[in-house]
């Protein structure tokens, strides 16, 4: 009985200190935003892709947010594997509280290995994504963002990317 009481006391005390206040921040108290995206893909020939893209921003005004975004991606298949790291600044402009336009400059570092030909390569590429999308509020100050971006620096024959147009899905807290 004594062990049960001590265990319950520790759990109760731990939960008291882990409480988080959730509410709509005022413009004067908190202008920081946090979020990002997570992606998983599967395909033929044992293809697997995992991508994590965290972001942190600061609301310059009620409608303009600027910040930094990162990206880590791991891809593998029966024929190749690659790792890609990227980072850079972004700017979002929000209007009608449900829509946004966005600009995002990312510089990528890519490590590639072709398993079939035993070939390894390291490359760097810069991408400038321009686009926009729709936001759906999912909490007091949390939003789901769905959009479409285009890499205006994309070059079909020399890019490490398969195309310039990409969908974007992510979450943001703090707007």
C-alpha cells in the first residue's frame, strides 16, 4: 500500500508541474510561432522516404510572419539512398485569416549513393519556393496549413529534385 501511495504521489506531483496554459496569446506577450511538417512516402522497389521540416517564426505584424525553416529528408530504395539537409528563411503574408502567400529560400546539402553502380555524390542546390494556400484553425492559436509551392530556381536537367511544383502541408502554433 505504501508503494502504491508513493507512486500516486509522484505521478500527481509530476502532472501538476507539467500543466501547460493554452489560450490565445496577445500581440504584446507572444509573437513567436512554431510548427513544421512531417512526411512519409512508400513506393515500388522498396522505396521509403521520411521528411521532417521544423520552423520557427516571428509575427512582425498581425499579417506578416518571418522566420527560419529547416528540412531533413532520408530516401532509400533497392537502387539508391540519399540524405538531404536544408535550411533558410521564409516570409508569410496572411489575409482573410484563412489564406496565405509565402516565400521560402532553402539551401540544400545532398548526399547520394547509387547502390547498383556503386557511385557516390555530394551536391548543393538552392531553391526559392513561392506560393500560397489555405489555413484551417484547429485550436485557439493553432492552424493546419495546406498549400502549393513552386521552386522558381528549378532547372529540369540539372536539379536534384524531380520537379519544381510541390504540395505543402504543415502545422503552425502561435498565429
